[in-house]
């Protein structure tokens, strides 16, 4: 079984809708991250959490919110989706600062 | 904001050729990681370099961290079709403590 899972794997939604992307991990790591990937832009950090009570904005947090429900779960919400949020979204975990990040398989989101 | 400039963005070569991917910054990083990503999957760590001037080898892949810890390179010898994928460098440290700053990525295609 995969250590980092993301649901859904694909999602099509309409402008203005609220959607939630979910991430679960069985690695026992405290640190979790949400990234978006766009062609030619690499991975950009949206939000990160170093433990259950810690939430931090990344470089592109506008239009997004997160919830860390437990050590194993970190959810990303788009409150009112817009077309330029169409992208591939990845969740990742790590157990140390600067340590290896373990990525989920990604969620492909299309906002019409 | 720390930036990592990765080049080239695209690389298309024949099997057996050698290639080098570069990752440059004006900022100093505590460590530099290289990831490989295949279609439909999340990035997977190849190597982490932490010491200025460090060279690490992984079979036909050679990774180098610059003496000033501002740049890194990935050299592949005798590329094979199985090397095809997206290669990403990521730096940690400085203002990016505990989180990674990613380069834009290099899409490598190795033709049989």
C-alpha cells in the first residue's frame, strides 16, 4: 500500500465551487506539505505544517486554505475555485527539516 | 525569496549520449536534493548533497554540489531510455529552512 495517498486523483469542477483535496500518510511523519505543479514552473509550495497544531503559508497560499485534522491527514481547500487554479496538486511528508520529502501520486484538477 | 534556476528546461538526446543538468542560485542552501518524476506519479528522491564540493554517484548519475553551496549539477553518462523523465532540483536552508525551494525542472527524453 502507498505511504502517501491523495484523493481524488482527478477532479473537474466549475468556477466558484468549493472543493477539498485530501492527503493521508502512514509514514508517521509530523511534517506535511501541499504543492502545485504547473508546466515550466516546477513545484510551488502552497501550505505546510510541521505538526498538528502548526500551519504555515507557502509562497502561493492566496485562494487556498488547509486543515490538519491529525498527524496523518492534511487537507487542501479551494474556497471558490477559479480557472487559473487548474494544475497538478501534490501532498508530501517528511520527518526532518531538510529531509527527504515523500510525495503522493498527485491530484489533477481542472477548473472550468 | 530564494530562487533556483534549472537548465536546460528540455533535453532530447539519443541513447548512449551524456548530458548535464544545472541548478543555480544566488542564495546559499544547507542542502540540495535531486528528484525524478515520471508521468502520473509524484517526485522521488534521487540524492541529497549537503557539503560544498561534494560529489555523489548513483550508478550512471553523478551529482555535484558547488563549493559555495549555491549551485549543483546532475550528469548522466550513457543515457538510456529508462532515464526519461522530469528531473527537479530542490534547495533547503536559509529563508527556506525546513522547506524546499524547487527549480523549474528539466524534461529529459532519451530516444532508443
